[in-house]
């Protein structure tokens, strides 16, 4: 007989994200939600540029507003505007 695997039990998303099990690009984060930066991707120059703006692994970032994928975020007590492409390199 063919067997079917049971459907996986849904994890508590917020707890899972805090443990680091899940990552998503910053461009997908909800407005007003504080997120921990888990990884910065891209070429070395891109990573250095984002680090100079305050985006470092382990840091906190909050999306203030979003228009067409472009974001205004709060990082290190400063508001920074970044484009969608840059936001896709920041994993939270």
C-alpha cells in the first residue's frame, strides 16, 4: 500500500523567526515590525555599503514605510531609505 506522510505541525512563526529557523528578505517584512538582521548578502561592495549605513548581522531594523518595494527603515536610531534591490540583500 502507498503511505502518506502526515501533514507537518505548523510552527509558531514568531518563535521560529526568533530562533533563526526562518529567513526572509527585508523587502518582505511587515511595516512597524522589529526584525533582527540575520545575514547580509551580495557582493563585497554591496555588503560594505549596507554595513556603512548601519545594517549589520544581529542588529535591529524596523520598516517604517514601503512604496513600490522601496523602503524607509529605522536602523541604529536613524531613518534610511533603500531600494528594493538592496532590501533583498538584507535577510531578517
